[in-house]
């Protein structure tokens, strides 16, 4: 230890020892308890690593996943709003287990007349309701939805027994499907398509009474294989409506027959473009593949309006192929305007695409494809280059839903074409969000049925970053000097939720069917937690590297929450167990404040505290070596005349110590403190966070210090810091830039800021 460091240590030694002794005395009297430390390791919460999933958060050497390939022929009956389909599923059992039966998802069964989905929730008389909701709830007959399964057969056409349990179908096999073997199933079905504007279905149609047309956004339209994994075996949790989907990857060949005057696009690459495109559309399409700066319109508004009047009795079949996707969706209508733009990503060209009726213009033509292109660039920069050939945004009233390469999005101008900033930003945001779902969970394929936050929360976090970058990419879209008005992601936006009634808050680590406020729980809080983790706890460099590592490790695989948590620590060397526990496993909140600020002066006269300390230990002050003491302002030992003087002016022993032990050069380098303060910080909230403090001094200067979250590891309620300063302290503010989602800022300052009462605020508003 250098002499100067020794000098500082000696100066504070006695004061620190008194505090330590007092602390020890209190703890000796405390009742014993288990390990409730917020910083304890999460071995109790995490599963034991194994050969399938390693302790680092990476897939293990024996990791496996099943393969489900589909060949389908689909016919859409536009007149009756009905779908007919036949599919052949080739299922490969890559697991080490022999499977006696297979589970398939029949998600449309949530809309059967006898569905239990609505019966599981309590209901009460609404004091007010929109006309649409009132009509749909109390005046509309139950929709006759759900799959009508005509047959399930094996590859030889032999019927296979099956059992339908609500939204799940078990197919019993004559002999177990052995590990590494394949089986093919043939299934034929049909169902009635719901009006998604009435029933809020994720898939369905919107009817336009002005011209008698429907615009279809179709998904969950075929029996789909459930996931079989090392974590749960079969994921056959029922689809109740909130928990979304868990699906294996596979290759798709899908032929979709629709009216000849329809425009259709969907998951995968179109195989028969020349059969379904006009010559003019082909020319425009070739231009679009080279247009990197703006969209090219493939089907114009005038052409779409002309098609609205046709109602062709003929049909066309659109053929699509997709490789390594977990699902399939498509959109079709004679009302669609269609535009495309090329996007360069990692040496590849990806097409950004939009489909929308005239009711979406002029808003959609101006912003939709720009938002798609921007999302692909932004998300790719933070994760991996988008691997699919295209991403499609489809206009659908009141909808926001995602599938591989295609999504439905809301945002409609008034009938006269005008729109507010709220509608504009809402549309751009939902497009960013839904296109962004291509990354999470379409590629990084988490189990949405079990962990809603793993797709919605991660995507909302990515959405926030993309929104904030949108103004840089398209400055004309945002008013000068403004930032993008993100709805979620900023710490302050989650405060009302985290400070709310604990009876109606669930931990993030909850099944989406069991939470009270799904938007806050699965979207807002995890997005905010990740934003704070990036900006305040880890820093961008460490966070971004770890997040990319997670994204690359789990591309086209099935991660769990623990795989994410472990990877973030593995790739950053930042211990985050305390963070996951506080933010994800509890409903605790952040609240850190300034408890007290005590001022001290240096003296060489023993203080009352020191005398009391010595007497308690039968020590005589005279027998102690020369010491330096700190006297608290307001105590009987405090001498105002000594305020602001350096220690060596006051303490003869200290001055002699410096003279005897330091060279002239060392003495000249010493910056003796003139002011001493003991600052106590309190933590009424349960979540530890970095202690971010702004100190202001009498000369008007400020200093910002961030104490690591580990400062709370030994005392979860309050911590104390001793300051030795050259300048007088005039102000202490915790979290000055509102970085931590602190729910109560009234305790964040010293001196305490006067807060106006609600009445005074109201009175001042009236006077203004």
C-alpha cells in the first residue's frame, strides 16, 4: 500500500470500526434464517444442465429436435368463406425415444360451438362497451368453427385411430415410431373461416360491405404437429387463446387454389410466378428485385379497384415452397394493392413486401414497406442476417399477428385518407413488431405456449431499438428534434404497472394464460428489463455480444428461458442471477432513495462516541495511539470553526504522520479533503439495482457515480457510503436520468424536493 493510501485508510479507520462493531451487535441479536440473499445463485430455480442443454446456455452435444415436413393442397371457397384441405405430414423422430402416438394441434377448435375457452373466465356486466364488442358478445350467435376432420390415414391409405381433446388431436400408431425413423400421415379436413374483426381471431377475413369483398389472412388453417422435446416430451398444452404456439421446423410445399382475380402471397417462395402474374406484373416484379431505395408497386390501386368489381368464377392455384420454417400463413383478396422493395442483407437480397386494400392508403403505400425494410436491417444488425427470402406486411383491421415471412398489421386512415400521428406511429410500430417476430420466435424458436415473454418480450425490446433507429433511417417520418414515441421499452413507461396492486400482477416467468395483464407482463416488463440491462447494468458492448451469441446459438432451435439466462452470463462474465430473480421471478419493484446525509469534521479530540466505544471495552483513551476522529454536525463534539479546514490543520498527530512518512513530493501530491459526509441510501423496493448517484457541489459542478448492484449484497435495506471531498456537498440525487424504473422518486433527493399535492397542482392548472 502506498503512503498516501495508508494515510486515507488511517483517517477513516476508527469511524469504520465503530460502524462495523455496531452492525455486528445488531446481527448477533437477529433471528437465524435461510439464504434469502438476492444475490444467491439460481441453482434452485434452474434445471440441472445435461447433455441436451449445457450449463453455458448452448445446445448440448446430444441436443435434438423433430422434423415435420408438409405437402398441402388448399382450396378457399370465397363465396362461403370456407377452407378445404388435404395434407401429407412426414414426421421424423430424431429423439432417442420410441413414440407410441403423435400429438397434433387443432387450434381452430378454440372456435367450436362447444368450446370451453370462454367458460374458463369469469364475466361481469360491463358498465360500458363498444358497439362492436356489445354486439359480438350479447347479440351474435355462436360461430360454427373448428376443424371437421374427414380422415387420418397412413401412407398406404389405412385409417389411423385418433382422439380429439379440445384443441389437441392424438393419433395412435399401430407400432411405436422408433428413434430415427419416419412416418407419413394423410389428413383431410375443412372448416368455416371466422370474421376476425368480430371475433378477434388471429386468422380469418374482413368483409367490406361497400364492394362485397373479403380480405383473408389465413393461419392455423391445418392440423399442425406439436413439439416433442427433451424439456417436456410432448408439448400438448391446450390452446386457450393467449398462449400462442410451439411448433417444430420443416419444409413446406403448399398449393393454394383461390378465385382467379385474387392476389395471394404467403410463407415461402412462389414457384409458378409466370402462371399467376400478368406480363405487366412480371415487369414490375423484376424492377422491384433491383430497387433498393424505394418500393415498386406490383399491383396498383387502380388495378385493385377494378378487380374488386369482378368476382371471377374461375380459379388459380398459387404454389409456394418454404424450407426450414416452423409454420405457414397466407393472405389473399382481389382487393390487394401489392408493392415490394429489395433489401441487402449480408450479401443477399431479401424482398420487403406489403399487401393492402385501398382502405389502407395513403398511409400504407407511404410507410408499410419502409417499415418492413427497416425492421429487417435493424434486427439483423442486433442478431443475425435475416435468412428467409422475403418478409410480408398485410393490412388487416384490428390485427397484429405473425407467421414465418408474413404478418398481419393494423393502422387505417379515415375514409377521407387523413390520419393522425397516433395512427401513423401505431401502424409503423405494429409492423416493426410483427415483422420482428420472424426473429423471435419464428427462427429463435421458443415455446410461446409456455413462455409468452420469450417471444413477445424479446421482440418488444428489439422493437424499441428499431423504433428509436427509425428516425435515423427515415428522418422525414418524424418531426424535427423529436424521438420516436415508443409505447414500451423506456423505464418510466413500466412504472405504473410495477407500482400497481400486487393482487393483479404476476411474475414474468408465468404461463401467459395465468397472468392478469398480458401486455405489461409479457411485452412491457421484459422489454424494459432488457433495455435497462443493456443501457444501465451491462453496457451496450457486453450486452450486444451476449445477445448476439444467444441469437446465433439458438437459430432454428428450441431455447428455454434458462438457455437465455445462462447464455447472457456465459458470453459477458456478468453475474446476473440477482437480475433474473428480481425482474423475472418475482413481482418486486425498484425503489431506491436517499435516507440521510450526515456531515462531519475532523478533530483530534476524542468524541463521545469514541469514549463510549472504549468504555464498553474497558479501554482507556490515553492508552490508544494518536487517532483522528470524525465529529458529526449537531453533536456536542462538533466545532463549526473547523468546518472546511483540511485535516492536517486540525490534527497535530496527522500532520506529524504526514511529515514523518511522506517525501516532499508525496506531500505536495496529497489532496486533503475538507468536507466529510456519510450518505445512507435506502432500498424500500425489492429489486437490487446499480446505485446511480449525482452529487452536486457548492461551486455548481456535478459528479456522477454508479455503484454496482452488488453494493446491496450484504444489506438489502440500506447501505452507507463515506465521502471525503474537496468541495462542499449541496445535493444528492439517485437515478437522475430515470434509468431504473424507480416507482417512487419522492425519496430520490437530498435535500428532499417539495412535492405539490394533487390539490395544489389542480389549483395551479386552473390559475394558468
